[in-house]
């Protein structure tokens, strides 16, 4: 039995040793069937219709579909070939259909480094040639998820043995990686990062329990009540908001993105710095980000989120990787720099291109993380001269941790105190926002009561007489009061919420008139009917149009937020 036949269900003739095929019964076959039956079938149907006299302009649609099939075969198909081996490993080198066609087979002497990494839980064979194919593609990768489990184990064994026998120059690097990972595995398990993730998620769940939407944006007034960072309130003496704001988030997507990045980067930073210094970096960066936000975002909005602290963690990881350039194995060093660098660059570029992202907190947290990590010792270098490895003695605490904590506190206080105190306009805006959100809640409750009464009458829980009485008194009065509340709202000029307020006022006015309609007993109908059916029907149609417009405008407002 050859290597590629171990664990494979595909009947095939004998293959040479070291050739590994993907499992044909998985995604390679399913995707191709969907492509050819879907796009190919539609393209064939279009050709048949054109031959029978249909509009010839449809041919370009069929050509696009065929082009999609060809494009996917030339790109994705290279990573999931059906007839060719995905990977070949022998004494001469490594080859793969996933490699560029100019370097489909690399001899061992031209391979600078090789390793098997986990990317999003999927094993990947990463090969770095001595002479890269281009400046954009310095490493080549082959996803091993399509191979059987036995074949993946064979690949790992062959990679380990053949690269040593071929004297590829990576044996020492492999040993260094194993030694480094073995040393890191002896470090205490990270607990601080897990505690912070649990605290952030716990606060968000608690807010949901107290009325925050599960999938929608958290109301601004609720964020203020729970400790959001606002310049005008901070300068009123509520400086604690700079800390509490780092545990609040604007919605499920906000908290999920921050916690995923914190989990990916925070564990590594805690391994390298230890839990005590990691917490110093996290809270120092988070507070400096909040202090920086008081100069910008918190002057006009409510600033919340752990992103400033997360940026600090990313900056700390970047400093650690760069500082220990000579002590980290190359693959691990490149992975650390790539992960932290990508997070920082992508988030900054995305932040400066959007309106609702607190870029000041991001930059402030990043600077805090960079500076703190540059002054803190780590556990990577074997006792470097200028920064001793961490110990658990009182001397280490007093010589580095306590002075850095004091310095960080002084910087945070100074940056916060130098921020503008906020304006009366911001204070008024907070009050108007609270009134607006209360009016929206009252509006939704009034509509819900009307729907509940109608359902109760349909189910026989409410008689027609009782429904009329409620409609003409309680429900009509509720919409009349709502109309007055909305009319008293004074929004700033060019406020986007003005459209929603106008829609709600019109709906409240029409609903109050419709609920106040009188009814009479109709013998033929055997029940109560409006005394003026045409007017009632007109009001009902007007409400439907207004509700549809209000829903559409609300979605646009939410997307802008």
C-alpha cells in the first residue's frame, strides 16, 4: 500500500510514494458539481434558447458563466485537484499544484524554511524559498485540510525526516522552534486575558438583561448611564468613566470583534510578559486611549469599547517580537509581527475611513502599549543584560512594575486634564438623545398595545365593546400624548433623527384619530363597524404607508450609526 492510499476511499491505480491526493468525495466534487450543474447548466440552457431564436445578447451572460467556471478551476481548483496529486514529497524536494507554475516543484537546496502551521484550525504546509517568487509572495502554502488524517500524519513525518536528509538548512531552525514551543508550554497558563474577556462579555450580557438590544445598537442614554466616556461629564468630576467605558460596547458585533482580537493576541502577550505586566499594559493602554478620546471623539459622542486596550496589546506584541529578533525562531517571529501588524494597520485604515469609530482611543492605546512594552521585561530572551527576566521577588516589583504604573498614571492624568472641558451643546445633545430614545420606546409600546388588543379580541379574550372602549380612551390618549412629547423635541440643526421624529408624529396623529373613531352595531354584519367606513379605511391605509416609510428611514438611520 502506498502512502497516498492510507485512509483514502478513492479507488485508483498504484501511485508513487510521496504523492498525496485530496479526498475526492468532499468539497472538490461537491463544488464542481454545483458549478457545472448551476452555471454550466444555465449557460447550456441559454445557448439552446439562442439557437431557437431568443435574443442573441444573452450569449454574453452564458460567456460570463463559463468564465466563472474556468476562473474557479484555475484558482480554487489548484488547491483541490481531482486527478493530480495536491502534494508530492520525495528525496528531490516538494511539489504542489498550489505552487506557482514557474515553481511547481522546489528542490530541497532551494528551500529556505519549511513548517506545518495551524491557520484557523486547518493544517497548512508553509514553504519559503531561498529566492522568493516575487516581493508580494515570499512564502508558499498548501492547505492540508483536503487530505485524509493518515495522509496528513504522513506529510508531517516526511517533512521532518526528508528536509534533514536533504540538508536543506532548516534542521536547526526546526529544533529551535520545538525548543521555544516546549519552553513556552512550561509557562503558566494565561488567566488574566480570559478574565478580561469574561468581564467584558459579562458586562454586555448584563446590559442585555437590563434592556439593551441583543442584535441592535445599544441606546446612547444607556451607555451614558452605565459609564460611557463623555467629555462634559468627565470634567464634571466623573473621571471614573475613562475606566468603565473600556468595559462597555455598542453592540454584539463590537464586543465580539474586540474579544476575538484580544483572545488571539492577548494570550501571547501574557505568556511573554506575565499576567501582572500584561494587566499593566492592558489597563494602561485602555486608560490612555480614553484620555486621548476626551480630546476628540468624547467631545461630540459617547466613547465606549475595549479597542484602545486591545490596540495596546497589539502594540506590545509588536514591540516584543521586534525586540527579540535574534531570540525568536523565524517562523514564529514572522507570525507574531504579521498578526499584530495586520490588526493595527487594518483597524487604523478602517477607522480613519469611517465616522463612528474612535480613532483617538485606538492611537492613544497603541502608543501606550508600545511604550509600556518597551520598558517591561519578557520571558523570551535568555536573561538579557539590560532587562532581566521576570522574577517573583519584591525587588522586581519595586524596580520596574511600580515605577511604570506610577508613570503611566501620571501620563493618563495629564492627558485627561489637558482635554477641553466639553460644551453646553454636548450636554444639551445628551439630554435630547435621552428624550428621543424615551419617545421611541413610548412609540413602540403604543403600537404594541394596539396589536395586542387586536390579537386578544381575535382570540376571544377581549369583547368588541371592551376593545372599542380601550381604543377610544386608552390607546387614542396614548398616541395624543406621544404626539405632544415628539412635538417638544428640539433637535440640533441637520440632525438625522429629524426624519424619524417627523414620521412618528404623523403616525401618532393618524393613529389617535383612527383609535377615536366611533362604531355602530350592524345587523347584517352581526357586529360593530365604523360609523364612517370610508374615513376609517383612509386612515388605515395612511397608517400603513407611514409605517412602511418609518421602517425604511429607521433602517437607514441605524446603518449610518
